[in-house]
């Protein structure tokens, strides 16, 4: 019996880069599942500000539920309005990455609970700002706004520039910092704590809640979602899902562009 659902956002509950809310039909389907006492966990690579508004759209503040953001770096109890756990990048590592990016004339920024701090506005940062509805502070003084936990650092530039420097960048940063470097989009590199990933964080939360994986159904479309689908009692991907997801999924529904997740939610 499914007691909990774990939901990726972009490419799963919604079209990629389509803002901070799901459409009305998906919203209603999610709420109907919540009415059946099924716990919802939103599990996204987005920053917290890009996931939290969706949790309120589907009334998780009333039903209960959790937001896991930044590829697993931060877990938040929506009803209680408190952080359950976090994987924090140290200030020294943030400083190293910032200086590395500045030296190579790359865009660089880091997350804070209420805003994102960057050295300049790139195309990738502009997309992130609008898609996640997050405020950006542009500064040359990295330390001035570094007041709270950093869950993610991002480096952004053109696709050609990112492709040309990625291997050297990854090697240099990972050998000097307690982080891992992930090529998240054509124009964005995300850097998170080395112990951080979607599967680890969902597993940690489920243990806290004493929920077995066999009682979990999850949906996802990307490489980081595949281990979560494989661990779940019912793993679901979409026609737009990557091959790794399709290989381990128990069920494939129509693409996100056809609101394929509704088929899964209605069956639940």
C-alpha cells in the first residue's frame, strides 16, 4: 500500500522551466491524493525558493509534507515550518569556488534562504531567477551577504565555455573542497556537499518517519531520480524520462507535456 509519494518537479509534475506552480489539473490530482492520507515529498534539484511555493499551492501546510531541495541538500517540514536536516557547504569552500570562478571570468553564485548571491547575471542565472522566482543580489563582495547556510553554489556561462572548462573545473574544485560538481544544465554547474544526493536525503527522511521504501511510490525523469525510482515500491517515469529511469521504473506514463503524472496520481 502506498503511504508516501516522492515527486520530482521539472519534467515530472510540470514542464521544465515552467515556473513555480503546477497547472490546475495536476494541483487537484495531488490534493486528492493528500486527502487519502498519502504523504507528499517534493524532491527537486531546484533551490528552496523554487519548490516551497508549490508546496503551499497543494496545501502541504495543512496536510503535512516535506520539501527536499538543492538535490538533497535541504529538507524542510512544510507544516511545522522548520528544517529537518541540511548538508552545508563551508564558508571556506564557498570562498574557494567564488575565487576560482572570478579568476576564470565565470558567473558564480551561492544560495541563501531568502535570496541568491552572484557576481554577475548570466543567461543561466536569469533563467533560474524567473523559473524559481528567487531574488538575486549582484555583488563583488562575496562575504557581505554570506549570513546563513549555503546549500548550493552555482557556476554559469555559455554552453561552449562550460563544456570547455568543465573537466578541469570539476577536478580542481573537488580536489580542494568537500563538494561534488554536477553538470546540471547546458549553462549551469551546480556544486553541493559531497554527501548530498536525492536518494540519500529521501532515505534519511523516510528513516526519520519510519516509512518503508516498499510503501513509497516516486516519479522522476532525470539521472538523479533513477536511484529513487529503483528503491521505491512503485517507481514511475514518463515518456520524456531518461533511459536510466525507464530501465528501473515499474511504470511509464505519458510525457510531462501531456500531464502524464495525472495518470499515476489517479491510479493512486
